[in-house]
C-alpha cells in the first residue's frame, strides 16, 4: 500500500490523507453493501404491509450507507490539493460598459422620440393591471362591511348547549361553566359564548348591566379580545377566565376585564334573561364587536 | 475516455456547446470549511421536502367539508371531522410508509428552517454579505421568510385542533393591520373566520406558489454564489483574488452528493423513530375548543413569545384602532425582516466600506459587528423561550406573573449584557491569528550551574496541515489555459490514467496538443512530473498505471 503514497516533501500533492486507502476502500464497499441490504429489507417491509419504525430505521441505514460511503470516498480517496484558482474580476471592462451604454442608448433614443406613445402605453398597461386586480381581489372574498360587528345573537334567542338543547336555569351549579350558542348556530365560531355561574343571585358586573346576570348567570363572548382563541378555562377559585393561547386572564365579576396578559379589552358581555319556562335567552346581541381589534373599529 | 461518454458529449456539444462551461465547472475550486455545509443542509432538506411533499399530496384532500370519520383510527370513529383531517389520518395509519413520509416532511421542514437560520448567522458573523454578495443576502432573507410562511401554512393543513387555533390567530393578526387588515383577512379567508376556503387556498399556496418561488430564488441564490465563487477564511496563500480549496470533480462532487444522503438519512431516522405532530391525539379542529400548553413549531416561537410578552396596549383614536397584536405580530416581524434584508447596506452606511470582500472576517476580528449580532440574536432567543411561559410556570411551580415579568426584563436586559460580554471577549481575542494552532515548541535547558535557557524549535508545520503544500492550480485547468494562450512549447505529456482509445494523442510524447474531442483520456494529458505520482487524481491508480507504463 505504501508504494502508492508519494511521501517525499517535494511531491506536489497531498496524499497524506489517503493513507490506508485499501482499508478505506473496503470500508466504503462494506457501507454500500449494508445500504443495499437495508434497501432490500425496506422492500420486504413494504411488501409485508409496512411498519413506521422499521421503515425509518431501514431508510436511515440505506441512505446513511450511501451518504457516508460517498463522502468518505471523496474525503479519503481523492486528492485535496489544496488547489487554487484565480478569481476573475466580476466587473466588466470599461470598454464593455461603454459599449453597453451605447447600445442601450440606441434604443432609448429611438423610443424617447415618441414619448407620448410611451406614456399612453403606461396608462393602458396600468389600467389593465388595476382592472384585473380589483375583480380578482373582490372574487377572493366579500368586503368585511358590517360582518365583524354582528353575530347571530338577537333579542329573545335561546341559549343552547353544544348538543343543541336549550339551557335552563338549573343547568349549571354555582361555579359551573359551559359553552353555549344561539339556537340554530351551534358550533359557529363568532357566536360562541362562555356561560359561567359564580353565584345564584343576580350579579351586576358593571353599572348599566343591572339585569344582565340573572340568578348569577354571566355570559361572555368566548372569543379572546387578544387574538381570537377560545377563552377556554374557568378558574372557579379566582373567578377568572383564562385564555390558553397567551395566558390572558379575565376577571368575571367585574365584567371579564383583563387582569393579566396581553388582552387589551374585556370580553363583551351578552345580556341574558330567564324566560317563564326557565330557559336562558339573550336580551339582545352584543353591544360591541366581539373578538380582536381591527382598524375600522374606533371608540364605540 | 469512454466512447459512450464521448459520443454523448459530442452530441450535446454540437447542439449546446456545453464542453467549455462543463470543463471550467469540473475544475472549479470550492473552499473547504465545515461552516459552508450549513447552507447545504438547508438545500438538501428542501429537496427532501419536495420528495415527501409530492408523496403527501397524492393522498391529502384539501377540504374542510365535514364528514363522519370511519377510518382505521378507532378512538375517533364516528366523530365529525374535516376531509383534510381525515385524509391526514389516512396518510398516517393506512397509507404504506405514509406516517414516515408525513413525519419526515415535518422534520425536514423544521431542519430546513433551522439550517437557514444557522447559515444566515454564519454569513452574518463572518461578514460574507459584504460587497459583492449583497444581492444574495437579500435573496436569502426572502427565502427565510418564505420558508417560515410555508412551514406555518403546511402545519395548518391537517386541520387539527392545534393548527386550527394557529389559523385563528393568523386571521386576527392579519385583521390587526391598519387600514387594510380586515380586507386582507377577508380576501384570504374568503369571508369572515373560519369559512371553508382557507384550507384549499392554503394548500395551493403551500404546494405550488411558495415552493415555486423558493425553487426560483434558490436557483438564483446558488447561481450567484457559483458565479461569484465562495468566500474563504483567512489563511496563508489565500488572498482576496483567489480561491483555495478542493476541486469539484471528483472531490467536492462526492462530498456534497454524499452529504445529501446523510441529511436525508438523518431526516428519515427522525421521521421513522421520533414522533412529531400526532394530530390524532389533538383531535379535529372545532372552533370553540382549545388545547392547553400549545406550542407552535419552533420557528414560530419568537412570534408567539412576542405576543405573550406584549403589554395589553391598544391604540384607539380618531375612530380607528391599532390592535394589540399588530405590534408584536406585524410590526416586529416587519422591522425584523426589513432590517435583516437591508443589513449589508446599513453596515455600509456606517463603515463606508466599498471594497470587494472575498475573505471572511473572523467573528472576533470584528468585535463591533459580532457583539451587535449576538445582542440581537439574544433578543430573539429570549422571545423564543417566552413562548413557553405557561409551561415554565407549571414546571417550576411559580406564578405566571413572575415568569412573564422575568421574561419582559430579560428581553430588555439580556441583549445588551450579551452584546457587552461578546465585545469584551472579541477584544480579548482580536488579532490572535494563531489561536488554536500548535505553537512552535520551546526547549528549556537547565545547565549544570542551574541556569535556564530556552530555545524555540523552528519546527516544520505538522504533517497533516494542508498548508504544508503550496496550493496548486488544477493541472488540467492550468494546461488548458496554457494551450489556450498558445505558449505550449516545452510540454511533455504522458498517458495519465488510461490507454488512449483511437485518436492521436495516445502516445507518451506529444507535439502540439489542441483541445480536440476525439480520443484520448481527455483533452490532454497530465505533465509527467505530476503523473509520476500517479496523476493528480489517481492515488490509487498509480500502481496500475505504473504497471502500464512499464509495459509500454
Ligand atoms: C418550503 C418548503 C416546505 C415546508 C417548510 C413545508 C412544511 C410542511 C409542514 C410543517 C407540514 C405539516 C405536516 C404534518 O405534520 O402533517 C406540511 C404538510 C404538507 N405539505 Fe409541506 N412543506 C414544504 C413544501 C411542500 C411541497 C413542495 C409540497 C408538495 C409538492 C408539500 C406538500 C404538503 C402536503 C400535501 C401537506 C399536508 C399533508 C399532511 O399534513 O400530512 N409541502 N408541510
Ligand atoms: S388569544 Fe387569548 S391571550 Fe392571545
């Protein structure tokens, strides 16, 4: 083996990294064989119906065998020089640049003589582009209009549970919580409301909301005012609602005002009442847009 | 040269004239350094994404149509789920190799973006973005953005509970953009959230629009890199006007090609053995449900963290509102990516440096840039960890409030500290060119009288050091240039690696080589002085060849 290696310092090439080339050759050959075996195993695995872990392991071996073998071939059985190469200057010669300007000018001069045509072309193209854009954008979706301001809650709508059955005044124990929807809109994202019952007497969360919390039932939009996640968790001990997305906390007794985290506004409260059959209904819709903020929404 | 190769080359060359370009490509020099592999990892994991993605797209159904699940995953049977979700379950449980492909796709996405980020750091800290490479820096920044966006969108496709919550947040973030936000959100989602358009639209964006953009930009990125040639680290014999390294054919081609398989192998191992995104455990997306301790893929972590750390401010006035989410989720990434892409120009404004730089800075040799970079990086790392405030609070059994405030303070305090420490460290090590290299040994002798004297041994550099050898031009390239220049007098050629097949340059000695295509083992032979050692590429060949020479 050593006869292959020119070791004299006068040699122009660095073969020192190729010592043991015969061993290396065998090693690489073995890797390729291992890879081949793994590939065959993979075929068998597929044939038998497949199994993720075995597939992964065999793929790993098949690919790694080839990969390591080829890299080793490059690294140990080919010369590494070092080789050197000049960098040509990226910049063109002055002559080339000059010639380029001249050619460019030929065109711009000819075109420049008819600048009116150029302007007309610009206007036509621009108009064409714009007029393509608008129908395109418009057909992508409706403009928001009032849709961010409205939900399906109106005066007299029944509160129903996820299974569609109406919520009655006996449905929640004190300290209980459930998700409710307006009758006919179960599962609708904007309509989801979290119903909590911190007490069993009328609760007033804020001035002006004297009748909104009959028998301790409080209903809030479940859409977080931060980024729209469902405010899913009710902590009975602290009377707080927690949004799991970015941990905003809303204090239920003061009207779901945010007390922690990034949420900037209280969850809108839905005014509800208990009808003569003991069924919970909404007194009206929300008196403000639900969910996160948006530009058009000013100081209501 | 093999007859068939020659015939093919002839055929192509007569039609495309490829031989010239291909010659210089084969002889191209690539500087060797481990840090140059980072971009390669990104490229290779993208290729894995393409393969596995095409596989997935054969089975995935981009539809939010609700159906009753009847598939092979028993716990969810009878539930109402979207077709997208059901088809992803189908891929995971019923398609052969489906789960491996899905998990490989997901792992490859995470590795892809990680490799881009680390690659970006290497380019930043070595100043490799300086003239003439500003354009490639910008392209790279756009690639990063596209990769992150496509990763997020792909993550959303299975329509499970976690990703659905992510889509909801994305809608709110779009909505928060001043002036046009609600329009943008409505146009993308085809109406108010959630609608039924977003999954099919995300699908088209994910498998067509963004991959096409990435392929195009990647081509430009690599083409420009190839044209401008790699940067190289400072070392003896390396100058701003040369490239020192290994040659493309065969060394670099083998190393790079093999490395693709290694990358793919690691991704395959992860895909087969390490579970990722088990959507059957999360359940289908239902707008009023949410799961806890939800973490997005790692590359969204910094945005999630920013959303969490942002104080509950919101700007209201003049009948308009700038919502809270705008600041952490629109303004912050907007500024981040603008500053990122324009960094070469920002730095140039400060340094007034308009030179061409082909030699990398060692990070320690540019304390100012390095410490600034570390400071900024620290900022994003703090944001990243802030995306697990709830998990940390649970793990350490402390209040969320404490964790949140800790992170807010760290976010402001840690970057300057990290920057300052880095600055001190770089100042300490600045200019230590021989750091890490072996020093010449010093022999200390004690004389009989107890007197000490020291001698520095003027030792040769260690044998394995590459710098022992004077960098050579690739012999074939050198020869080509010499012939092309016309001064081909004292050439003496010898059969290099194969006996010639036909043609007129098969002999040992040659007069007047012209770069002809027929016969011979190439354009011309390698000079004897080199071939004596077996030819520059023939360490192993030399014995066979020597035998042949003696036979002749
Ligand atoms: C920039 C490159 C890409 C990135 C970062 C990326 C990322 C992702 C991610 C994170 C997922 C979620 C996988 C899961 O856990 O289920 C995904 C799903 C998917 N991707 Fe990609 N991807 C890329 C390119 C592609 C390409 C080129 C195609 C197709 C030609 C593709 C097709 C798909 C399909 C069909 C799915 C949904 C199937 C499923 O969820 O199992 N992707 N992608
Ligand atoms: S969405 Fe509720 S805290 Fe962010």
